[in-house]
C-alpha cells in the first residue's frame, strides 16, 4: 500500500502536520499498531509501523510515544521498543510512566488494590474465557474469549460491584473493564507528553473508547485519526492497522523532506 490509498483530505492534513516546528506523534498499541488478536499476549505490531515510529524519533524536533492500557512491561516487551529521549512508553492508560510505579502507590492505594484483586478473583471465579490481568496500579477483566452472554454478565457484575468502591477509577474498552486505584486517562497522558516535548502540534492514533479522551484534547493544528469503525471525536478515520503503517510512513517521508537538508534521511 502507498500513501495514495489514504483519503486525500487526510493526506493533506498529514503533509501539513509534517511541517510543524516540534512534532509529537502518539499511538495507541492494540488495534492501532498491532491487529487485534484473541490472545492478547500474541499481539504483534506491524513492522512497517514500528520502523516508521523509530525513524520519526530519530528525526530532530520529533518526539514519539505509545499510550496503552497494557502494563508498561508488557507494552515494552510486545512492541519491542525501548523508551529513550524522544520515544516514550506509557502504560495502564497513562498511570504507568516507569517500571518503578508500583512502589509509588501510597498505602491506601496498595490496600485497595489488594482488596480489588481478591474481590475480582472471587467474582470471576473460574469462568471460562475470562481473564484477570494484574497491573501495578489496576486490574483488568478481559472477556474477549468468553461466551458473549457470559462475558457481558461478568462485566455487569463488575460494574455493579467493585467498580463502585470508593477510590476505584473505571475504564471500559472493547470486552474489557479496568479498575484502577489511581486516576487514569489517555488524554492527561497525551498532554503530559505534549508538555514535555514542547510540541507545536500532535498526531494521535487510536481505535478504542479509551482513546476518545485523547482525541478530546486535540485542538488547533493537531490531528486525530481513529482506526476502525464507530463514532469518534477524531477528525479522520482509517479502516485498519495497515492504513496506520501507510500514514506513519507518509508522515516520516514528508517530515524528512521538510526538515533542513543536513538532517534529511536517505529514504532507507
Ligand atoms: Mg487499542
């Protein structure tokens, strides 16, 4: 696929964005960089997208980041990306900025997390296809592999039970509900990256409900692109992760061509 497969309006918007003085490029992981798969531990990213992100991070005045609902260590392992000066990994919907995060929880939050873990384990029991994912500051209940009716009833039980406990912050996604003991928000994480990079414009790409909080923070010269079908606050949408790879590659080419001559890449 080449850039011609992108809608013309989107192509123009990407070319415009490529000419901003300090660019921030932020992507969700699952469903955006990697196709959605039944087993979340096997979600492999598209190599073209990862190549483009690495190359963008190597350009001057260009910062890239991943913001995911996954635990930070899983995100690093699956994406194969190593956080660096111009490449940031943020896990747990913005709650996890580095690997030492669990120790940063105060006593109340740690106690609440222990109660949540016990409460959810009891509620879920041995329901086939339902998976608890334990993260430093949250626990996610995945029902993607469960019978749909069973999955929905588990989600309902979580919503009317532990999700209402004091101090619990709820994030819902596709076939997953996550209960955190700290406030989590992809929009807040995006703003933090924007501030750190002193960006003059940002691109955000995402596919899920949780990504809408990031789209909601975009303004002015920013660009939001929703991956897949469904209502969104993003100005543009593309069908799937293949289009994300094309878009990132096009952005890399446009920005490389626009930046001063000595920093231009040879197109490798
Ligand atoms: Mg996603």
